[in-house]
C-alpha cells in the first residue's frame, strides 16, 4: 500500500508549492535505501543555490516536499527493445531515450493517498529505478534516477512539466521549422527574438549573451532559442535567463509573498503594531507607507507608537515584494499589497523637529521625541513624554484629581519647563503664550503642602506630585494635583511660567 512521507515543511500548503516524489521499480527494501537516497540527492542538487540549479536555491522556502512511497514487485523498468520486462507499479518503460510510466496509475495513487491531505501536488517527480538514460516531461518530471546525470535529467524534464518550457536542441525532426510560433516562452519562429525582448543583450553568467540563436524545437532551421546553450538544450548547463524567469513566474502562480498579516478588513482603533509574515524574509522585502510617507525595506513589523502620526484617520500600507532582477517581464505576481485604515485618538507623537503637540478630551499619550517640543495633554489623564531637547509641558485646563491629572514621565530639571495658563490657574499672575512669565520665587515650595499664603505651586518630592493651591496655606481652597513626576527632582521656581 503506498504511503506518504513528509520531507520538508516550510509553511501551510495553501501558500507553498507542494512537490511530490513518486518512484517506480523499487522493491520494499529499496524504498528506504536506494529510492530515499536518490530523492534526497536530487533535493540537495536542486537547492544548492548554484548556477546549474538556479532559480531553485533562492526559493527553497517556497516548497513543501513529500514522498509517496510506492513498492514494486521487481526492480527496474521495461525495455522492450532489449527484451526486458519488469513487474512494476507504474509500468515504467523505455522507448529509445524516452522513459515513461502509466500516468493514469500515478494519478490514481496520488489521488488516493492525498485524499485526506490538505494539499495536492503542484510539481511532481517520478523516479525510475534504472541506470539507463531516459526521461520525459509530460505533467511530471520522469527520469532514470540511477543514471550518472540523473539530477540534470530531472531538472530538464521539470522544465517541461512545471515551467512549460520547450526543448531547445536542434535534432529530432527533419527540414526547416515552418509551423506557427510555438507556445513555449523559450522557443520562437521569430529571428528577432521579440518574444524575450526584455532579455536581449543580457550577458548572463555561465550562459553568455541572450539573443536569438537558430536551431531549436527539434529543427536546425526556422526555430530560435534565447542562448547558445542552456539546460533545455544540453545537460550540465544552467537554465538561461528566459527559462529561469519562467520558473519564478510559475512559482508565484502558487505562492503569494505573504503568509499572513494583521487583519485589514476592519478599521483599527488606536492600534500599536502591525505585522506581515513574509514567506521568506531573505527573499521578500517590505516597504511601508503611512499616509503616503514611505519607510523602505522596514521589515515585517511596523510600530505606529514609534512613528509621528497624529489624531484622526490614517492609511497604512505594506508592500511586500521580491526585488529579484531575474524577472524582467510582468512583475505583478511578485508583490502583494495590504492596506489598513487606522483611527487614532490616543497616541500623539512628534519627530526630531520642534513640535506643538496637543492632546484631546480622552486619556492620551503625547510623545515629543527629539527637538524642543511643547506638549499639551488637554482633558483626560494623559501621559506626557518630552524626549530629547528642551521641552515645555503646558497645562491650560483646570486640574482634577480623577479626570484631568497628567503624568510627566521624563521631566528634566536642567532643560524642561512647565507652563501654566492663567485662565485655569488664576492666582499666578499675568503672562501669555507668546510671552510667558516666570513665576515669582515665593510662589513655589518643595513640600507636601503649602507653607504660607503665597505658595501656589507645590512639588512633593517624596511622592513626585505637582500641586496647585489657589490660596496657599489659606483655607478657602484645597490643593489639587496637576501632574505626577519622578520623585526626588530638584525643582525650583524657575521651572514654572505663567501664560
């Protein structure tokens, strides 16, 4: 009974190319030995990243790999011309240099074994247990796995079966080719090579200059190929640029650049971080834009908390793309764009300039970052973070211990100041936003409460509280908390201005 083995899993099959290996002419003992070694040998060759197997090496993580182990009664394959007959599961048989199997049997076995699996094969190799040269590229890469050039035969045949490439060798048919332009991307009846015009003149390492070379599609005349010599013409050569591109475009018929991402279907209210999960971060780059402002190659996560974005509705977009220069045609399948709508009424951030940042009626976090910033919390219990620079923390609404009490996280007594609006803090004197006035020295005290009737601004050093008392030590008004700061600051009257 055929059985399924997993050889490589890099992600969900819904966004992977599933390679299925099958074998014919392998007895039960040979499955674990000869067959398994030959499968792993081809995989090592395919994904070694060298010129002879490009583009597979770059895209290794695009593949899940499976084996359907099929036991035959006898080893080998039929070879009628030499009177050889073998009892094998898929009836492998030679016809000259062509080597075929009963594809209907292979399909039936695959359908049965994968009936309850979550994938179907997008690429299939069928190994035949033979040392004699042979191969075919119908809907599977069929090859004689014991031949000295087995790996090259397999890649040539999968060029037919998966990438839809035509043969580029110039023998097998008589006369000059006079038919219609072949449907294959790598052969043409046009001597200009217009079919692959994007590549004309490209000097490909290991191949040479891409042009239009006569002799292809089994004819010495009338048909043209892109390169002097490539794997679709001669084994032991790389795929030329045209063939390599076809593989990549075919990969992206089954694979998107992203495996997952933050939900884009709903409006995100006051979010912090967004993510995209690329199929392979070594292959896929991600550019982000926030309201049209670009962040190039910024990685798989984007933190709004670390960017300058204000209150309101914003558009965030991630563009995941493969920057390879191995594709010169239509690149639309090599990229994926995800767009989010974001509303923000909590977090307000500045940049390295001098920002005026005003909170709203809810509890905000206002971050100045670099530069000399002015920060207004507004109503609500806000968190104010000045960041680097000489920052001003502005309070222009009446404080309230429960509903309008702010926190300053990083007050710097050598650089920062506090400005208090005389409309809310009526007993501090005159001043304006344009001409702030320093409070008098007798209005400030470091203590837990006012010590005399002149004290208006009180800093409780032990608790880190900043308070306002409209009549100092008088009894008409009680002190009220303006904000909390760090404990133990060396604050003084010159930290405070009235506006």
